[in-house]
């Protein structure tokens, strides 16, 4: 099976949907964020948990990362090697734009709902997470425009499937992806 690449803005459901897909399809999930955390650890940071990116240390690392394109380019290089091999689910902000391989899915979700999800996940107030979502959106957009001239979150041409996740349970999103994959395999 070709690699499945799941992308979307922060808190759109990438990890949740990818884990459901992995369970249903018997595949491993590899996240760009996990690789970046490994690299952060190598630089002396103490990354841990899904909410680390939203912590002051995570935001500091994101700013350092924005000044050094080698971070993301190394992650992307490693991800593309995994995509070539197939039989994997990749969560990545950039992979859909920098490779022609894989089945690419964009998960779309409103800023408000993403902030609500983040608040529930991190056990914080929505006012706080709304600000964090806006910062992450802005920082990610700058990073990917500078690195690859990607209009992140706006240019959706690379995607085989775009799913609005605001009012769709993650299980249904995973089923929609599987259905589309089966249709693609029959062609």
C-alpha cells in the first residue's frame, strides 16, 4: 500500500485520525512532530506530550526552528524516505507539497473548533488556546513559505482528499479515507 500522508492545521485531527487509520489498516504512524521532538531533545530541550508545542519551551523551539531551515529539511528528508517504502501513515505539514508520492489527505477545521479541541486535550481555557492556535498558524505559515514557498493551509492542490472535520467524528473521517483508498486501488 502506498503511504498515506495526513496534513492539516494544528489540532485539526491529524494524530487522532492517523491512529484510528493505523489501527484499522495495521500500519505504523510516523509524525514529523515526533522527529522534530527528537531533534529538539538533541539540542537540549525536554519535549514531552502532545501539548509540548504549546508550552513556552515548545514555542521557543519553534522560533529557533524558524531561524534554522536545517531542522525541517532533515525531518522532511527522513519522512520522504519512509514515504518511498509505503505501508505507513505519515502526519506532516509539508510532505504533501514536497513529494509526488503517497495518498494525501488534508483535514480542515475552523480556528474556533481547533482551539476548543486543544483546550480539551490540554485541559486549558479556550481563550488561551485560541491565542496559541493563531500563533502556531502564523509561525507555521512563515516557516513553510520561507523553506519551500508553500502557501500552507491555502494551496490545497496536492491533496487527493480534503475533509472538513468540524462536525465529523474522527472514526467517520478515518472511514472516509479508507473508502477513498479502496476506490483508488480499484482504478
